[in-house]
C-alpha cells in the first residue's frame, strides 16, 4: 500500500513507528508547509494520512477542489476516520502493540 503523509507538525514519524506495520506500506511523499503540493495531484498513492486535526475544514476544502475523493483520505489521529477505512486498518495498524490492541477493540466495538 502506498501512502502520502500530510504532516505540518512533525508527529507522523513517531506515530508510524508506534502504531503501524512498516513492511505493509511505502511512503511516497510527505507534505509539509515547505514541500511541493503537486504530490497531491500525482495520485500515485492509495491513501493520504493527514496528521492535522485543527485544520480539517481547510484540508477538506483543498482536497475537494483537487477532486480527491474522501475514500482516499484518513485523518490519522481520528479513530472514527479509520473506521470508515477498514482495509487500511487491517493492513496498516499493528495489532500486537498496546495502542493497536486498544484501537482494534474500539473499532470492533463500533
């Protein structure tokens, strides 16, 4: 699975290290305030993981204007966003660590 990261605060690497299965994905790019936003339009990624919660409306508007479908966008810090992407959950989230176990318990409950 190919993922594009949007991380203006610099927390994505720690989150990925703690909660994901590294062999199951390839990072094709990281959007930051200084990187080229053309990565969004290249469409060589399966999912966009956004690590910005406070700017959700900004990102939704921007992605809509670029015709990027909501199905390809996951707000990585929002459990409810993951719930609508079950394929990504089971491919990316590491179930063997405590965070992954809690996440899956919550996911299963819903």
